[in-house]
């Protein structure tokens, strides 16, 4: 029998999001509904953001297609996001694109293995995200919540940070995006834990590699099997 999910917090946004998630999860068995639930809630979060920005309650951001200074860092995701990205890749990439992606994962792994955060930061210009192609995200529709929430009010600040050796460079951003997408992600982490499934935060390139190395990652994960290998802390 599938486990019940519950949320007892007082945050009105999280209550609203949770109600919507629950409604989607009740439509089908968990394994069939969890990824559509994540996709639909991310779309719902985007509508909330657009309304806040159009009404002037949240500042407009400088982010636009083809701007990718922020896509040169190690992205951390939760298992649901890894499974959603993997499913999207399997559905939309051809054999050559999958082969290229596997090469980029290997390149990324070889270059970052055993490195400290500061060492990896200093290599950022040589380390584009595994999904960055021609300065565009090739999994845009399935990109993780951290990429949806990351934003800047001034592209010039991102360029300065990109060219800087300072890993703590400040970039002024819109808190609304962080709050809305972050709230959605927290709820999915909570639901995953309530379902007693693997829920740890993962490095994206490693998590996608783990999916490729499993014949049916979504089914196995949803049965409680630890399909993601937790590497030593870097
Ligand atoms: S966060 Fe900065 S680098 Fe990333 S898309 Fe926005 S403006 Fe461009
Ligand atoms: S997943 Fe897409 S948006 Fe996120 S860092 Fe990679 S290329 Fe950029």
C-alpha cells in the first residue's frame, strides 16, 4: 500500500503547493504520478513568478536565452529531478546526443573527482554544465529547480563573477524565484522521505550517470532501492 503524505507547516505558499501535489499524486500510483507532479508544480510555480513580476511585486530579472555564465558550476539536484531529466533525455535525445552526453559526464567526472570546492571553482570556465550546448540548456523543459530559481538582476554582475577568482562574489537576485521554487523542491524532498525513498541531494552529473547505469531507475527508486551512489564528500 502506498504511504500517505502530510504537511503540517503554516507557510501559505507551501500549503497551496502541497494541496496541488497531493491532488496529482492521488490520480495514479506513485511511480506513475511523481514525475508529472513535479513537472506540473514547476509550471505552476512559474505562473506564480510571472504574476509577481508582471504585477511589479517582484523585480524583473536580466536572465535570457543564450546567457549562460551561471551554467558553469556543479549543479546539485534531488533524485526526482535526476529521474525527470533522465526520462526527458531518453525521450528527446537521439543516439549521438546520448553518446555525446555520456562523454561530457565522463569528462566532468574526471576533471572534478577529488577536487575541493575552491579548486573546482577555479576551473569553472573549463567546466560547463553537462547539459550546456551552444550556450543553451538542452534540457530546458526538465531543468532542475536550482536552475529555475537562480537569477540575477544584472547580467554584468554575472560576467564579473564568472571572470572573478572570488567564489563568494555577490549577485543581486530576485528572492521570489528562490522562495517559490525552493518551497516546491522542499515539499518534494519531504514527500520522498515520507515515502521512505532515497532523497539525498546529488551532484547532477553523477546522478545522471547512475540513471544510465540502471535498466529501470524510476521503478527501482520508487520501490525503495538506493539506485544513487553517494560518493565521498568533495
Ligand atoms: S543568472 Fe546571470 S548568467 Fe544566468 S541567465 Fe541570469 S543573467 Fe545570465
Ligand atoms: S541544467 Fe541547464 S540551466 Fe541548469 S546549469 Fe545546466 S545548462 Fe544551465
